[in-house]
C-alpha cells in the first residue's frame, strides 16, 4: 500500500449510517467516492509455503489484498440491516427514556458533539 493521504477523509454524517465510501482496488485506497455503505468484511491471511524450520510468514505483498482474501462478515451485515430497519420504524419496543435518548443522539441540532472542521482554522 502507498502512503496516500486523503485530505478530507470524513465523508459521512456523525449522526446517520454511512452512505458513501472511498473506493478500494486490490492495491490501494483511491480518492474516488462510491455510494453505499461498505459491507463488513475481514482479511484472510494466506501463509506462504513453509520451509522446514522457518517461521510462517503471511503472503501479503505490501498488503495488496485480493478479492479471494476478503471474507464478508454476514453476521455483522445482518445486524446492520436490522438496526437500520429498527431506526426507520422509530425505535419500537424501547422505554420512553431510551426513545428520548435515541432521538436526542440522532438529532444533529441537539447533540453537543463537536463536528469535524468546526473551530479548526
């Protein structure tokens, strides 16, 4: 991977589920933005052929990942879908206190979180 620096890496709201992502290829991250949330996935290390007595090293040519080394995390992706559905229905089956907190935390006008870029000159 290169030492690429993306000047403005924050492309999604603090208060909403991510809707955009940086595009990756098998070699590096790009500055191009794609629509949609990245699915949860993880890297499957492929060990190099072992030499007798040698320590096993992972075959990661400068961490250039290929599609066959990436495994989707179906469990996390299902949870994300269910949480999104639950949010669109207005947080059913929660206490009144929890509902007020969830509505407060998801409202950008109410939160006290500092937003990236504010006060930075």
